[in-house]
C-alpha cells in the first residue's frame, strides 16, 4: 500500500520536476515556453497601444494543439488545471520584467469542459435568455459567402447575450487568478461575424441537452488594474 501511494505521488510531481520553462525575447515579444515529455505550452506577451491606457501588454496563451484531442468537439481540457501552466509561465515572464501594464488576456475558450459547463448553466437558467429564445423562434439565418456558397448559422442578440454573461459569475475563475497580480477581469462581448455556439457534441460531452443555445463569448478578456480604495483623511473640525 505504501509503495502504491509513493508511486502515485511520484507520478503527480514528476511532470512538474521535469518541466523546462524558457523565456525568449529575441523577437521583441516575450515568449515563454513550458515543456515536459507530454506537455508543450506557450505564453506570449505583446507590446501594444490602447486608447486611454497608452503603452500596454497583451497576454496570449496557447496550449499544444494536441491537447484538444482527436475530435475537436470532445472536450478534454479543464481551465482550472490549465491555469496552473499559465501561472508557471506568467511568473517566469515577471521575473524577466516586472513593469508590465497588462491590458488583455487571450485564450481559446472552446476546448474547456468547465468553461462550457458554466456557459451552459448560465444561459440555460437565464429567464431573459429563455424568454428571448421563445419569442425569437428560429434563429437560423442563411448568408451567401463571397465564393457564392451559402452558410446557414444561428444568429442571436449579442447585446442580450453579453448582458446575461456580465451579470453572471462567468469570470470568477479568471478574477481569482489575476487578482494576486493586481488585476480584475471583464468580458468583451460576442463575435459579430459567425458567432460560435457550443455544438451538439460539446453539449453531449458535458452531459447537457443538445437543444440548448449556448453562445461562446470572445476569447479575450480585458484586464484592469485594481486600485486600492482611498484612505479617509482626518475629519476637519
């Protein structure tokens, strides 16, 4: 029994022990790589300029495409687990340079089971969203592409979808992650063109009804510095 327990512990910590984290700045972009025998992940930090923020930095995270599995509609990953790797690489980048002014965090949301489940619960339990779907009826719209082919897709009220999402706890996991770094997180609505939905296979993969209409938001989040509340001064008599 002790030998089996020791083996489980070694299997759990070995990937972290063997992980090689490198930071490359030769291209002007901070590129962090984490590699183990089974894991290849990357995090890039780009320089940018945003109105109202001036010079700032955008974070983009990319797991190995092989992590998505053979079937792109079968959800294998968990964002909670993935953030462990994000932290490893972000901390490595912060050791290289401490004066970042982060503005945006980009990550593809589609492959994550926990993200999909949270989105499904948010929209399935929203009275406003369900009332909208009932009134709207068929949301399928046919568009003619530049090459002449016809594309049939579901188009929904993106403003309403954003309102439903912003009133939920969707960003709580990312807020908890970025708070120690001094940032809070907010969403950025939904894509205007070809808005993605959780597929029937993805819904089935997380045990949700295939009939649900669950939009997937833009895969980038705004990071805003957390400002400490002003201290009250002495009361003037």
